[in-house]
């Protein structure tokens, strides 16, 4: 059937808008700019996980319980998530360079204050401001790179960006554990100060805003305060529900029920407001772009798979096998080293290969890597566990790099800031969903397996009797009295049963993650293949 002239014209306009850029070349080398903005983003991404292993030390120093100390992480995640979707609007309003430098400055100052905090309340307050500032760093860097590099070279730029946002959370627990064990937890915050100062100096001299942002600022309407309030309440309630859900027994807790209702009602009201407001906080029309909508789904799943396994592997090693925090972190760091090697390679070949094929291969490798984790047992060694992570992260660059490129396909250049903020939000919410799912599955499935095993391990069971007798004789050979050896043998069998139940719960969790990632292997081919067009040259 012949295509109508109107449809052909509309399609041509859409194709032109995808990759038609005015001629603008930054004064400094794009790679110098990339290094400059990646520095602060690495600092922020590292800070999102570096405090995890230090919570017991922080709680002890500040006279708080471990449960209270978890607000150090929760407060950061909530404030970070609230700022992410509005970071594009703020950058357009005050200028991206100014916004980026303000975020770096606030993040650095708050890091210093976190290190000086002498009470849990002070530390949580400073972490809220630190998380808010961190929420503007990653989206700003993505937008800066998108404008600095032409579309056909973005894959290489985003591969370096990937080192910051993917590698940093992986090595964060190792660095945090080593600093805490060797010095004091306060240095995990003081570490940010020199990095922040260097970043501010370099950014002020090297980074600049492209000319089109001035035109965007002139056309930008006033802030929708009501919409902004709804967005903050919705995301804050959702993050709080996901973070505290398992700890509070989910909907058995009035707090979680209230958070769930607030998030649901807030989301409905926010959508209504954005569809009717003259100057919405988020331009929902971007979700009509096929590639943008698909990349948000993929980034959500990437966040869930990355963060859930980042928590699950060291948790198994520490709680079940008795690894120290530093050794468990080192298992993840091996995968981080593989990422550092792979990301530049994938960035280079990404300029030559269909990004949809890269996405399919990436999900296939991630699925295979997660599937291998089901081999976990009570006798695995360090390198067995490290190999799980290594195989899984081989697929991550093949997802992260093309998705970072494809998210801008079909979106007008003046929306680059919004694309960056919403993509980072999708990854963070995916991470929260993954961690929440991981903790819930492990507890619930461990209880189910414990009930099943307990029903089959009874004093009348021949297997139980044989094991109990063998342990009793071994304990008596080590000096236990007959009565003590009998009781100790029963206790050890019970402890073995609990460990086995926990191990089976991890296997169940892995099975669900495998199904989730396997279903997305073909999703890349639902996206439009990008058509790169050269930048317009200036007229003589």
C-alpha cells in the first residue's frame, strides 16, 4: 500500500529530529570533559554503597541500634530519588553547568559534615542533603556527554560513564570495609572532600553549556509547585515502602500500608496534574517515543538485577559462610575489574554493531550469569563466588552502553536533561525493587524450606539418628560429656538445617531473577534502529 504524503512527511520530520544537531563544538577535548564530569559521578555512585558495611560501626559510635542506623541509607535513597526526575527542569532553569557545580559543592560540604556528625539525627539530616545533591550529578553528566559527543560516538563516551555508575557501587563495600577496619567510618565521608574540590576546579574551567540551553531557558515556564510536591511525596513514600517493607512485615505494618496508599494516590494525582498543567514537571509525551519507553523498562530491570545480586552474593557469603565484610566485598570487586576492562571495548564496538543485537546478547549473558548462582552450596570457595559475578557482569556493558545511546533516539535535543534524569530514576527504582524483592524472597522462602526440612528431620528418622549418633561420638572424642555431647549434636543438626534452608531460599530467588531477565532477551528488537545523521556544518 502506498504511503500517504502526510505520513511520509511526518516520518521524515521525526527522523530528522532524532539526530539533527546544530553545529557546536566544545572548547576542550570531549575526553577531557568526560573525565571531568565522571570524577564527581564516580564519587556519588561510590557513596551510595560505601556506607553499607559500616553501619554496625556507625551505630555503635553514635549510640544507635542497627535498625536505626539503616536510616542513613534510606534517607539518602529517598532524597536522591526525589531530585532525579526534576533535575532536568532545574538544569534547564538555572543552567546545567551551574546546577552541576552546585550539586558537587553541596555534596562535598555535606560529606564533610557527615564525617563530623556526633549524633544519628545529625548524620541522617546531612545525608538527606547529600542524597539530594547526588541526585543531580548522574543525570547532568549523561546530558553533558550527550551534547558533547555526536550520536555515532556516544557509545564510547557512555562506556566511561558506565565505569562510574556500575563499577563504583560494586567496589564500594570493599573500600568501605577496608577504611572502617583500618581507620574509622568517618573517613568514608572525608574521602569525598578532595575529589569534590578537584571536580569543582576542573568543571569551572572546562565544562560549558551548549547554546541551545539559552533558548530553552527563555521558553521555560514557571515551576509547577503542586506537581513538584506530588512527585516528592509519591517517590518518597514509594522508596520508604520498598526500603522498610520486609523489615516491617510489609502490609502487616500500618507504616507500610500508609506509604503504599500515599504512593498510589500521589501517583494518580501527579499523572492527572502533569496531563493538565500548562508547564508540567515531566513531559509525559516523551513516553510515546518507542525507544525511550522501552529503555526505561530495560533500565528498571538492569537496576533490579544489578542491585539485587550486589546485595545477595555478599549477604550469602557473610551470613551463611562466615566471610568478613572486606572478603565478601572483594568477591564483587573482581567483577568490577572485569567491567573496567570490558566497558571501553564495548564502547568501541558499539559504534559498529546494531545496538539491538548488543542488548539481546547482554541480557543473554546476564541471564546465564545469574543462572550459574544457583550452584551455590555450603562448600563453595572464594573464586567460585567471584566467577558468578564475573560471568554476569560480562553482559552488563552490552546493556548499559546501547541503552544509554538508544534512550535519546527520537527525543528532541532540548529534552536531553529530562531523558538523563528519568533514566537514572528508572535504574534507581529498579534497584530499590530488586533489593526489596531479594530481602523478602530470602526470608519467606527460608521459612518455607525450614518448615519442610523440620518435618523430615525428626528423632524417629533413621537419617537423623545416624547423623546425631555420629556427631555425638565426635564431640565425646573432643572431651564433651555424654549429656553435653547429646545436646550439642542436636543443636548442630538444627544449625545445619537453618543454613540449608537459607541456601535453598537463595536458589529460589535466583530462579525468579533468571526468568525475569530471560524474558527481556528479545526486547531490543522492539526498538527502532537508530539512524545517525551528521551534525549540520556552519554556513560559510
